[in-house]
């Protein structure tokens, strides 16, 4: 059984239903599995590779930040200490944490090309490294971004599935049965 996922104004993809979810939560497990916003490009690539995701998939999935929100605490070091950030953009962030877009588009990549990445790890995707050309492509070709994002989401959704008696298939994804 499958379900079609459609983001508001964004891509769609098919996901398999029936994946088992954990019946417990662990903030330490989450924090050791999610890349830090302070990572450089090599650390990001390595972190995603450990999960079986390529650098291309990492860049595509990072595009989800187009609808994200960030706490000032997580990017204060960047706006005051890094030079690969648009100065007017940094000034606006210094004075006020902006409201974020709820439209899923390729604005994240257009921002990176203009040195307007909020997190250090964001700007690392477009900072003279191996992922620059992919960011440039996504910034001008939303269809390529949507296709790659959808494919990477399907792959990420199939990482480390619980099997047998581990976890449960939830009747409501927001709570355990």
C-alpha cells in the first residue's frame, strides 16, 4: 500500500505505508543522527554517507530548509564571524529573526548562490566545493530539484526500517498506538 505525498507548491512522491515506528523517543539519539548546523562540507558529506545517502541526495534534501525556521542561537556565530555571507542579509538577521517561507520552492538554493545561507552548514553547500554546481542547477531548475528531492526522500524513508516485533505500525502517526 502506498500514499502520495504533495508539498504545498512543491514536489510529490510516493511512500510505502506500513513502516514500523519506535514506541519510544530519545533526544540523544536524535541529536547524534542529525547533522549539526556548524558542520563543514566534508563533515556533512561524511554524515550523510554513513546513512547511505550521496552528496547529491544531501544537497537535494537540504532544500527542505526553504520552509524551515531557525533559532537565532544556531546561526549567531555565522552572522557575526563569517565572511561568506551577504552583508545586508547578515545585518537583517542581526536585528531580527525573519519569518520563514511556507512555500516549498528553490529559494533556498537561490539564497545560497547569493551568500544568504542562514547556517554555516547551509552555505557550505555553495562555498567553492564539490556541490557548487548542483546548488547552481537547483537555483535555476526547480524541476530538477523537485525530482531529486522526491527520490532522496523515498530513499531516506527506507533507511533502517524496524522489522519483526520492533516498533509498531501506527494508526495515528503523531502518537503511539
